C-alpha cells in the first residue's frame, strides 16, 4: 500500500508527522511511504519504515497548487483511502483531536497535512536518531567538565517572538520560566551543568549570569537532538524539537515543561494532547 503525505515545518514537526502517519496506518501491511517536503528525515533518523522522500521544490509546488485538490476529490468519493481527523474548536481555531483511517477502492492512501502532535501517538515509535549524531553529541559532552549532572535547556526565540497562537502574538516563553526551571535543578540535584541549545546565543549570555556552570551547544540540529537525548535532566521550550529531544532521552530523570505548551497565554493546552506523562509541568508566569 502506497501512502502519500506532504510534510511541513522544521525537524520537530516532521518527527511528529512521520510518527503520526506511521501510527495512523499501522493496521496496513506492506506500507510504502511517499513523503514530500520532509528534508530532515533521512539525514536525522534510522528507521524500519520504507520511505521514499521527495524534496524537489517544483514537485512540492505542483502538489500544493494542483495535486492536493485532485487527491481530496478522489478521497471524498472513496476512490483512494485517507486519514480523517475530528477537531475541537476554540475561539474559531481548530484543534486536532482524533484520527481515523478509511480505505478506498485502490491501494493508495493520501494523508492531508495534519500535525499529529499528541503524546499518546508516540507509544511505539519506529525510528531513532542516527549513531553519527549520537557520536557528535558524545564528543561535545566529553569536552565539558567531568562528574557533572547535565541539564539541557532549550530556548527558542527568533520566529516565536511574532508567532500567533490562538489569536495571541508571541509564543516565546518569558525569561521567568527559564529562571524558575533552572533554579529547581540548582536546588535539587548535585553538580548541575546546564547545556543551552538555542537560536539566540546572545539571549543566553545576557540573561543567565547566575549560572556559572554552563555551555552553549555549537552542534547542528541533529547533534542538538542527540545531545538532549544523552542528558538526564532537561528544561523544555514549547517547541516540538525539544519535545523529541526529551522523548529520546536514554536515562530520563526529570524534565520540566511549560503548562499549556504553546497555549500558555490563553491557558489552553495547544496543541491539545502534547503534554506527555513523563513531563514535570510548571506554570508560566
């Protein structure tokens, strides 16, 4: 059975989407996935899934402009199968709720571009971080002081500053959240060493002078993902990238996350279901 999906977003989003299309179609035998616009998957992951990834910009544009409408028509009349989604609604915004499969006449499934950002879908993941990236992360950790308890801190600024969530502008977490989270670790574990992963190094340098035991990662996104997985403690941003970094942790002891995730300004968990049972959630003030 061929399964076609057009991805969107950065690496973290792509991981949720790959896991989502896998989870939603597990009942199908002999699956072959055709993934459009998911450039990071091959570089980042080892997987048992059969993937054909197409990142040609012309093909992706043709899909967005023409092919998706044809496929949508074919799924409506059940010529091809598809994944459907029920939604919750909040102030005019749609929140993905439940996914279900309907097969068509032909052995082909088209999946619309859903985000699949739900912790419950990540119970049986079919992929892992490539060992080459794990090795880079080990080398970075080997360069740091010994006999420390490593705590990663993921901070996302830049595009989040103007990002709109549920009608409110600004998805970047306030500094007070990070100060409170790091303080929890300085007060509860021995010899904490904080490893910052961020798209704004100047922000870290200017706002955490009280943390003498710290470093800023200089790895690429794949190395950063692996680096988070090797820590035992973590402070998450409300980013899908740090979600997966914490998910892959090999010896997870404590992970702090923001209550309501992206929806902290509206006090509505968004995306709905993204908070995982293994997270220690704190308020964003």
